[in-house]
């Protein structure tokens, strides 16, 4: 099959990054302020019940008693016997995601350490995305700030995303998926296919939703470009993502209130309109802009491989989110991230 006819090959895309760029003190100061802000945001949030259950602290005390004792900066007591039971529960009854398994041991750490890790992870993802868009130069700090504020305002933080046990599955993978995008599209000397397979496998094991979204985007890109690094990444994400899906999704969609996307087909347009307009406005915006651009002979030339990759990933993540919509807006986290990043890529 012929290679992709879109403008913006890998060499052209990488050429936009420029050479000899320097990161200004203002840029570092902004990134540091973001890290501090997010850390404080988590530090003023008490433990959620899921945090306490994962750590086994409910074995000997009531939830109210633990909340009262720990407050906002306490430490969860560790009970090995209870935690082993929880490991079995996570693996068999819900989902064996890597970070969920590690969560039992991460919650040994003092809360301020966990809060700091969340702040560092979000800041690292902003830094990596800024590298993709060449926002680290001093004169680009306004664009980096605009992108960061957009994420802080429009990502579904209100859906228990200051709960460590929930948010680590959404914020920490941002660093990895941003790194994968950077390696695939911006780095001049890309890692081997084996390395990309390993990174894809790790991403799929961390969270099936982002794993399958990346897999779909890489498959579409490979179909158009025959880039073996894309195929390796897709292959790496597929197996662990499917395993996580079998454990996690089937367990979730068994709930009577979890068929929102399916109900849209069964009960009419109203359900679908509510879900997509309230949970995925950035996805709708990115699709609209992509369709308008693709339909214009004047602007069509601006669609490059990264544009298509991000759009496919956003749509794939959005469709998955609809399947388990009863979990709340946070299921649209990856969909919203890909859509926001795409919109800033379009502005570039």
C-alpha cells in the first residue's frame, strides 16, 4: 500500500522543533509553580475510602475513626494479612492494573510523599508535552501556560481525581504516553522496535483505556505509513490492554447503570446527546475542527501524522469511556487529554 499522502512526514514534523533552543528561568519557574500548586491541591484532600481499603486500614477501625485520626496529612496503617486479601481482590474481582497492584504498597508512604509524587507526575507530563510542541523556549511560556491552565480547568478533576487510588491511574500514565508520542514523532533517533514494544506493554498494563487508544492510533498510522515503530508500539499495548479490559470492563459493564453508551442506541438520541455534550466537549471540538480542515482544500495540507494520531486516540478513548460511563466523568480523562493536546497542535 502506498505511504500516507498527508503533509508533515516525520522529518518535516521534527524540523519544526528547531535547534539551539534554551529553557528560560521563567519556564522553569512556571513548571515549579505548577508542581507546587498540584501538590498543595492533593495535600489538602483527605484520604478517600478507596485509599483506606487498599492499604488495609479498615481492618481494625471504622472509616470515620480513620478519617478523624489521619486528617489531611496522616499515614495509613499497614496490615499485611489484609493487604494480601486486597491483592487477591484486585487481581481477581476487579482489575490487575500495575499501579493498582502497587497501590497497596505505595500507601505505606506518608501522605505528603504521595502528594508530591502527584505534583511531580503532572508537571512532568506538562514538561514532556511542551517538548513535543517546543514550548520550553522562553518566548513560548505563554502557550505552555495556556495549555496547562486548559488542562487544570477542563480535565474532569471533580470526579474524585484528588483521590490517590483513582488519580494515579490517570495522571502517572500521562508522563509515559507523552514520552511515547515524543519518541514516535519528535526524537530524531528513535528507540528500537523492541523498546517501543516494551513501553507500549507497560502503558497497556497501567491502564487499558489509554493503552487501547494508543494501539488504535498506532495501527491507523502504520496502515498509512508502514512505520514499524508504530506497529511495535501497537503490538505492545494490545495484549495487556485486552487482559485489563476483560477483568475491568466486563466487571464494570455488569452494573445495571453502566450501559450509558449502549443505552444511547437503545433509547434514543437524548441519552447520547447528554453524555457527549457534558463529558466530551473537547472531543466534539477536535472532531469538528478536523472535519472542517479535511474538507477544505486550502487547509487540508496542514493535517500531519501527529494530528491524525491524536484524533484517532481521542475518539478511541472516548468510545471506551462511553461503555463505562457510570464511573463518572473521569472515564473521559484520556479522551479529553488527547483532544486538548490536538487542539494546541492545531494552533501551532
